[in-house]
């Protein structure tokens, strides 16, 4: 995978914490930051899926009433 350089400015305490955490895990600061970003984006994806599932559960009866009967009939006809 191609790498892109990204320069960020953080306060000294944040930089120190990043170095210490990376060292404790036996990885570079770059790898540590990459893992944090991947973890954060995965959590956002999970949160979206959970919210969508909650929405569908909350409005399941509305969707079933509006689309369920017609969709079921047309699916059965295709099989």
C-alpha cells in the first residue's frame, strides 16, 4: 500500500503520550497513529450500523405495512 506523509502538530504532552504508548506496544509512532485512526473509523462504522438497526427496529411496522405485503407477494411469484 502506498504511503502518504501527514504532518500534524500536537502539544508536547500528547506527543509524549503517543511515543510512550507506541514504545509500550513495540511499534512505531506512525504505526500507533495508523492503528488509532483505523480503530476510530471502524467504531464510526459500527455506530452507523447500530443506529440503522435501531431505526429499522423502531419503524419495522411502518415499513412492513407500507412495503411488506406487496414485496412478499412479488418475491413468492419470482421463485
